C-alpha cells in the first residue's frame, strides 16, 4: 500500500460515529501536527490545522467531517438483546443482518443485527422494510449470560459497522465503511502535503468537524474559531453508476470530483463556483456538476457564519454511501486533491474580494 492507501485504511477502520470521534481526531491531529504551523481545537472536538502561505490572509477553510453514521445502544432487553437508535441517516434494509461492533469500556463486542429467516415470514411481511426501532443486535445471547456484566455493554455505547478497508480486484477501486467522510479527511491531509512544496497566497485552515451527520454541529464552532474568508467543503458525491441507473449519468466513478451547484442547505457562491470550473478546465482535471435535493454538508453552517463566507462543496463520487461498504475510485481521489490544490493557489486577496463585490 502507498501512503494514501495506508491513511485511508487507518481512517476508515477507526471507530468514530457522531459524538464519539476520538479515534479519528487522534489520527488527524497527528498528521496535521507534521504539516501545519499550529493545531487548534474547538470545544466540541473538531480540529483545525493552520498552514500559513505567503500571506496571513485570506483564510481558506478546507473542511471535512470526521464522523461516520452508526448507532447507539438505547436498551438492553432482559434476555440480553441490544436495541439501538441511529446516528445519521439509515435505511432499514441496509442494516438488517449486518455485523456490528459495540464499542464498550472493555473493548469492541461483535454482534449481528438479528433478522428472521424468510421461511418464517408471511409473504406480505417479506415486502416490508423493517424499521430500525424494531431491530436488535445479537451479541451471542444465551440464558444466564449477563451481557452487561460480562461484556461491559451499557446504554450510550456507540455502535459501528464491522467492515475493513479493501483494495478490490480492480486495484483502482477501494471498498470500506465510512468513506463518507473519511475520504475527505484524507484529502485534506494530502492537500496539506501538496502545499508543503508549492506557494499559496493565503493561509489554509485544514479542518475536520464532528457531528456533521446529526446536524452539521462541529462546522458551526469551527467557523467561529477559524473565521474563514472562503470555505471549500470536501464531501462525497453520490455515484449512480449501478443498476437500474443508466451508465451515462455524470455521477459515476471515474468522472472526477463532483462540484455541487445546489444542496438542501446551501447554494454555492457563484463566482467561486465559476473559478472552480475554470480551474478544472484550465488544468484538464475531469470534474462534473451535480446537485443534492435532500441532505446537506458542513457548508450549510459555515456559509452563514459571522458576516457570511463564500463557500462551495467538492468531492469524489462514492457508491453506496450511508451503508456498511462504499466503493471509491482512486483516480477521483487524486483528481480531487489536484483540483483543490490548484484552487487554493489562486485564492489571493484580490480574487477572494471579487467573490462578494457587487
């Protein structure tokens, strides 16, 4: 594995559901300490590495969120089954029958989301999507086995999908949990590495926020302490190149970074958007424009902080986000790093002022 693959493996295999991001924060803090002038934290647990270029301003925030979707223990039944609530957006079919890790004070406990065999289900029941509130995790329950005492499971323990980073048969394709949004965390680190060797007329704020999946919370506090002049949100695009969709759709693996023209919580700054497109075309970096009618990113909080921040969302497309295993194309990752680096090199005082001039 090269350094990027090793970083992606470490980040995606870390346990870090919303509100429980400690493992991920430690990895990113370690990496940022070697690449930035200072590393700062808000009181929520988000992290910001400050990398000065040839000028103190403008301040360019490049932000990814470090939390992944997962679950939390909400109840332990008298016979030892674990009931759970979702942290982030889940569809019931995706969770059913999957292996889970409950992170306890005694260490991870492996279990499986229980599911009835089809032999026992009436025909009509087979057509229904079981709601998460009706699901449970079986950690190897037996009579007289106290899962609370022997395994250390308690209410409030986080639960993560049990999944490992895998380089697939096509070596350009990676499969893992938590690509949303650990892939963007790795991109922030790789952009900081690129900027060690090139001049940039600004100060870059390499940021990783907490609790994005449950309400964009860390982005608000990071925007306050960072006080950025421009924000580039790095998040996953939603790849659609699988059945029953047409393979001709723009949002497919290998199409280059997605540039959002709209999401449910933010419309990007139009002059910044045009600069992104112009830069991609000048540098012959593949990209595609896309939109997200439901859902949003950290930009929803950053772009309305203080007096407002010109913002945009850019990121590689990923298949099967908000599931146990996403699939990423390495070429899209590399092109996202290239595009972000080229954009940052252009963001001097004059250019940034032009984004908000009448």
